[in-house]
C-alpha cells in the first residue's frame, strides 16, 4: 500500500472535506477537537491508505465514521464492510454512527466513543 497516512495525492480532497463538513461532522468535531474527549487527540479527514476517515485518533487507533444515506444502500453497506475489514487488518477499530443518530443523541454517541477509549 506504500505510504499509509495522509497520502499527498489525497491532500486536496481532505482539505475540501474539512472545509465543507456535514452538520453532524461539525457537531462531533466540536466535542473531539482540542483533546476534549479523554485527553485524546483526534484528526478530521485523515487518510489511511486510499481511505479518508471522518475522524481518527492515532493513539487509540480508532476511526469514527459518520454515515449518511449512501451508506445504507446494499452497495454502500458492502463497501463499508470491506473498508472496515481492511482498516481492522491494520489494527484500526472503526466505530460507525448514522448522521441522524449523532444529531439526535450526541451524548450517547460520545459515551460509546469514551467507552472504547477507556478500554
């Protein structure tokens, strides 16, 4: 796979994604930035291999993905399963939440993330 973290070829895409977050991404980033959650540093729109992760905590090897409608098609679910399996083969745990779950239950999503970080 060559360089795994933040490939230069994906730099402009990462920048575009950081500059145009979904409302759910903005809400979660407000809670993760500045080591607010368990003192862990999170990055947003971090690439690993050919994948761009919504949020990534290198110390915990944790990726957090926020999923909108395209993820709930058969093709989207299959793609996500394949992607998660590849990431997990590199020791990266993937936690997925729907955009609507995050928007409706932000505190419960944060508790799930905190629980993972504690273990």
